[in-house]
């Protein structure tokens, strides 16, 4: 799920405020007077003297992993902003416009942050809720806040690290963040880098890469297995579901297991529940970090006896239990054993 946002040429002065964690000994701020029961506002209209347009976005930027906003620039007498609520473990989250008001030259935009209900059916993929708001005329100063007065941080000046990327055959390939599952492969490479760019540059010509690699092998229509160090990582063509984070590449290691034990130190012990595959023996015990558990609509903590599907990197260390270098996530399988538990 990735965009490069240009913030040069700003004519508006953005007033940025960082949210502070409230002290539990003091009452939370009162809800904004702009947030009324008749809201959320429609996708377009007028508030105060400002005409606005609102659009829900389905895109990714590394800044969207946090809670904040960025100024996208101005065109045709309109100022455009993107507001985002941070990384979420499931779908079902969103942002709505609750009100616009101007006081002493400062425009306050109130945003309602919504979340899925306890019985909602949601996807278990990571999501980054964001919306784009256009305002006309162009305001001189803008702040964004939630209904309880918490400010969205201004992210205009945050430097976004570029993804590892290479270009070959006229196609730009981006690092998906996944490692390849262990598999037998030939030792011949299908391509090699000709020019290694700095990490701050994006390849524009065939044979360029912005990271160190000794070569790559073609692994699919839209994917390459790229050797970085002694490990193959999965790269996908720009704009493909794999590159956008919408799908998990088929060559990522995945296996089914049953939860055996949840330990107090935050370790979850599981036992494989599938025939031998990816060089993993049957009935193998694995230690997984509880922090990688993605419950979806089910209980927040794994329950012994419940089946899960594990998505992880390909580097496995033998032992009792086995360990994995990278555990991307493990989630309940929609079986009867899971459905008998109370949803979150």
C-alpha cells in the first residue's frame, strides 16, 4: 500500500501542535464545541467562510504510520491537506470531518476518529486511515484536532526514508519488507546492479539500485528475489498489490499451527499443524513474540488450543522451541475453535 509528497513552495504558514499524553490525574479536555450530533459533515460543503471537499484515501506514506497531517500544496485557490490517524492492526478505522471554525486568523479543523464495532467483520491487514481535505479560500494558519482536543502533529518537515528499490527491464521494483521462504534455487542470477545510488535517490535508469545487492532472480510476473547479504528479499513492481502492501507474496513463509502456551514473558509457544513444508518438520514447536499477534475480530490474547496462521521470514533457528528471525504476524484462523471465543 506509496506516495512521495512534495511540500515545497508553501505560501501558507502552518501552525503545528504536538499531542501531549494526558495525565490520568486530571480530567480530559472537553469535547470541541464544533463536534455536534449532526456531524459528520458531508463530503463537500461550506463551514464558516470556507468551502471544503473531503476525500477518503487508500494510500501509504511512511509518515502515515503516525498520527498527524501534511500540507500537500495549493492550486486554483485551494489548499490541500492530508490527515492520518496512524497505523492500525485491522481495517474498519476511519476519519470524518466534524467541524471547521476560524478564530483570530487560525482555522481549527475538528476530525472525528472512528473505529470498528465489536462485532464488525474487518480485514486483518495493517491499515493507515487517511483523508484529503481541500479548503477555499487558502487559510493563513491551520490546526487539526480530534473531538477531545488532541492535536494532529504537523509532519511536513519529517524526512521520509526511501524504500530500497532497483530498476530493470524498465520496471521499478520496491522492497516489500518480506524475506523469501527457504527454498532450493539455482545459483545463477537473472540480473546484477550496474550503478549503486545513495539511499536518498530513487532509481531512474535500468541497472540502478539504491542499496547494496549482488543480484536478483525473477520469481514471478511482478516480483524479484533480491540477494541482500546472505538472504533473499522479495521486491515487487511499483503499483502492484505486493508493492502496495495489499497482498502477501506467495513466496513468504506461512504455516498453520496450534497455540500451546502463552507465557508471562510475552512468548507464545505454538506447534505446527500442517504436513511438512518449507523444510519445517511436522509437529515442530515455535516460539513467537506476543507483540506479533494480530487478533482481527477475535480475542486480544491467543488462547491455548486455538489454530493460527503464522507469517514469518525464512531464517529459522532449530531448537526446542524453534525460533524465527522475523515474525511478521500470526492470526487466528476462522475455524470453529476460534469462533467459540468472544469477539473483541
